[in-house]
């Protein structure tokens, strides 16, 4: 029998085969404990059962002594003694252990004990008794008494008892039948069946009772454990007052919660006890006044939370109570329960702060900003006033994050939040919405100019240099302003209006603020419609390429073409690239569009003469895509275009996210033999570092410098001359873009540009016109040669 304790989940079902021990019960854990109690009951009656067998054996020997051989009787008596003692010793060897369990085999083994005793007791009726003689009837009485004792006393070990009763009863009936005592034999069989039925019923009842006792004990143990746990750790206590609101019969736990002795607070007014030092001044917490009103009105209350001074420290209690009345309805006072919820309140405050404040900057987060805005709008609606909502986006912050890393970016955001907080007045709240977006809620806006002044102050303050980790950082801010309820009657609508205004500020280049205007909604809807159409443009075949010639600055002969993307929508008409290219980048669909441009241009250029090159613009998002190098290789392979005839044009912006591997991608593309051109040099974050690290074949000078230099601009002229000198020193060609007049052409020639591109030579051509130009120049040149 195992000594492992197993919990008892609940009551069990006593089925016949489980009770007898023929199969495992539905709940093995519970039946294990039941079987252990059965064996324990057998152990307790082991000596009594042994004594009953020995006494019955002695009487049987004395009855048959006159008629049976003494040697036979002695041998049988010895065998009975040995088996009875062995069975008793086996049962006594099972020591009682609290919570013990017994296996199914333990119960089945008791059947062997029943069989052994029954076999011994089958010998006298079959071999000693003679027909219906007096010794036979005496033996009948002896065995009947022994069988009855087994049925009642040994019922817990039901399998052993049933086996014993069945074997002994059948043996006795058979002996009587042999002696033609048919009536006695039938009576014996009836008695045997009755005793077996009684034994089984008694065993079932005992098991059911024991199961209930075990379940009850288990539940009592659980309840006791919970009570001890509550007593050790609970912060609850009972309290009671009389009709005059004085504490009566204070419990030790209540007194301990008050930091006093029970005798000290007995008879003390409850309100005075809770108010502590503030009682004399009358400056008590609002919750204590609520308690006083409830006590005065004799009203039940619950979940009343109030601050209490205990030993000089503030604690928070939750109390609940109901008035007491006697059988005549006379008011006796209040009886209630209380608990110390200081820790719970501190945890709740911490969770509430984490849910409503930004962990990095300590400013209110988006949730709290929305709540403050809703509150400000409610106040404005109630009093007929106005409120303002400003959305702020940091300019050039992404460049700081990408070049110096996120730790520096996080510290910069903390410095920004400090400057913003210093600008806030008594009616203003600033918060961080996420990333580099902030917001300001201004309540009770009486002067619209004041809100605009706040916007200007934010831009001016946030645009000042920041000194971080020996870096001087220059960022800026763009602001969108919306006034409620004029620009939105709900918080959600007002936020949307401010967001549209912010979008307009960013669209203007940043560093400015823009107030909401109604047409911004129309523009936003137009952008939405345009984006939806753009997502389907490739699928519907609405896009095509135009090809602008790139010519030799000295001879004017074309050296190649630049592929330019064009979009013609059936309803919107011709959509200029300046509208849909930024939208494609913003909507993250520039990659599939750019891949289509690259594959189409390579396929077209593969049919041109071998001297003609094709230039394709590549956006920063394309270049930072992990699969872009594979796309270039696939486009070249599928079209059959030689790599040296493909020139990819990139802008300086791709190098502002160096951690994404732009330089490594360009190196892999250059290793294929593809040429690389730096587009719009001088208009962005120009750096000689990436010029020296990357093997560019040419530099393209932006049209703005060409036009300004042609107009006599000395600075633009100096920049072009410096770029040409730089390119020459690095072995690169220079291409002047946007050349539209003969004056501009001669000027860039004079300044040393090697290639020219612009309307002066040709507008972008259709595929057919580009092929015609190719035929006219390259094939004509071949014929002349």
C-alpha cells in the first residue's frame, strides 16, 4: 500500500465492480484512499477474526473427536491455525498512515486470504460430517455463526468476505446434499446467498459513508487552511459603533489597523478616530464627510475609500457597514467591515500612471492627451468657449535616429519634452503621442492669436540646437493647429483636423505651423482616392515610361536615355510625378512600381544599339529593401541587357539610413557591372564621405543650380564649378539637368559639364519616338561610317 497522499476533489460513485475490486474506479485517487480505509478496517479486526477462527476450530475438533481420526483432526487444526495466524499477520503488517492510498492489487490479494480460510473450513463438512448426523448439524451451526460473523465484521474487505462465504456455503450445502439432507442443504444455500447480499450491501454502505467522511475532511481541511491564510495575511477587520457613533467592542485587528490598543479606542467617536489630527481643525477629507452623512442618515454603504493617519503615515481604507436595529426597531448603531488598501491603491496608481504617461519622457501619452482634449471640449461646450489642439512633428529627427542611434534619439526626445513642458501655461497640457509626435491641449482659448503664438513659440524653442554626447544636433518642428469646436465638435474630429493641418505644414517643408482649413479635408479625401487608384495603376496598365535623351555636352549627340515614369488615369487624367511619386513612397508601394520601371526599361533598352545606356531612378525605400539587389540581377538576366548599359540614379537621402546597408547594396550592384549616378547633388545632406566610399560613375547637378547660375548667380556658379572639379578629381562625369536654353547650354559647357539633359535638346519621348531617335542617330552614324 502506497504512502503518497492524494487530494480528494469530491464525492464518488460506488459501482459494483469497483467495490469488489474487479476494476479501477472512475476516480483512481479517491478509490485509492477508500481501499486504504478498507484495509485498515481489516487490520483492526484481524486479531478478532483470527480468534474467531481458532475458537470455531477448537469447537469443531471437539465435536468430531468421537467419530473422526485424531490424526486427521490434528492435521486440520494445525493447518487452520497456520492459515488463520498468517492471515492475521498479513493484515496487521499494514500500518495506518494518514492520507495513505491502496492499489487495486492490494484489495485483490485479500481474496487469496478468503480462499485459503474457505478451503480449510470446507474440509470438515466434506470429510468429517456424516449425512444428517448430530455432528453434521453442530458443524452447520458453527459455520453459520462463522459465516454471519464474516458477513458483518469483515464486510469492508468485501472481496475476501464474498469468496469465503461462497466457498464455505457451497461446501456445507454439498455435504448436506450428499447426506440427503435436502432441506438443510437448501436452507444453507439460502443463508449463504442472504449473507453475501447483506455483506455486499453493508460494504457498499460503509464505502459510501467513508467516501463522504473523506470528502468532508478534505473540505474541512481546505476551509481551515483558507481561514488560517486569511487570519495570517488578511487586512480586513470588523468594527462596530453604538447609537452615538462611538466605537464599541473593538477587535484586536481593528485596533492594530489604527495603530492603537483596543482599550484606548473603545468608546472613541468613530469620526474622530478616523480624522486623526485633522479633527480639531475640521479640515477633513471629503470621503470622511461622506461617511458622516451616511452615519447620520443611517444608510448602508459600501466601498467607501478614505485616507487615515496611522502612526504619522497616510493609509487608505475601504469600509462598508449597515445600521443595526433591535427587535423593536430601535437604532443600535452601525456594524461593518474594513480593509487596508494602501498597497492596492499604490499599485493602481502606478498602473494608471503607466497607462496614461509616456515612460520615456514622463509626459501624458496618447490616452491621457485624448482624455484632456475631451475634457477641454466638454468645458468649452458647457461655457460656450473654445479650446485648441496642436499636433507637433519633429523635423529631421529620423536622421538623428538613423545616424547616431536610438539611445541618442531617446535622450533628444527627453530634451524636447523638457522644453515643451516649460512652455505650458496653467490651461495647457503637452503630451507625447508616440515616436517623434507630440501634442498640446489648450483649454479656455479666448484669443486665437494666443494659440498661434504658442505654435510659433514651440517651433522657435524646439529648433534651437541641442548638445548631446558631444554632438550639436539641429532639428525643427512642424505644427498643425485646430480650434474646437469650430474645427471639430468631438475630440476625434479635432485631432483629425489638427493632423491634416500638420500634414500641410510638413508638405511645405517643415519648420512652420498651419491652421486647419476646411479644404484640407477635401485634399485629404483627394489623396485617399489617388492612393486607391495608384494601388491599381500597374494592374490596370495605366503606367508607361517616357525616355529623355542624355547628350554629350560638346557634340550634342545622345549617349543614352533616362526612363521617366508617367501615369494616365481614365478618370483623373495625366497625374504628374510630383503628385504620385511622394504618395507612392508614403503608402509604401514604391517598391513594386520601381521594380516594374526597372524591368520595363531594361527590356526596352535591350533592343537599342550597344552604345546607348538607360538610366533608372531608384528611391531610398527600394534601395533599403533586402531583395532589391536580386531584383536588379533578375531584370538584367530576363532582358538580356548588359550590366554596364544600366545606370541607377540615387539621391543623397539613401545614405541617411546607413544602418540598413545602402552602401553594401550599392557595392553588390556595382560588382555586377552596373553604373551608378548621384542625382540632385547639393540639394540635400551633401557629404564627401559617401562620394569617396561609393564608386559613382557620374554626378547630376540639379536644375535649380543651372537656372540660378544662368541668371548670374555667383554662388550657384561656384557650386557647379566645385562639383565639376570634384567629379574630375574622382574620375566621374557630370550631367547638368534642366538645361532649357542655349545660354544655359553654353554656360554648363564652359563650366566643364560633360553631359547635358533638358528641354533644350528634347522633351521626354514616347517609346516610338525614342526608337526613331535611335534609328536616326546610331544607325545613321553606322551608315556614315
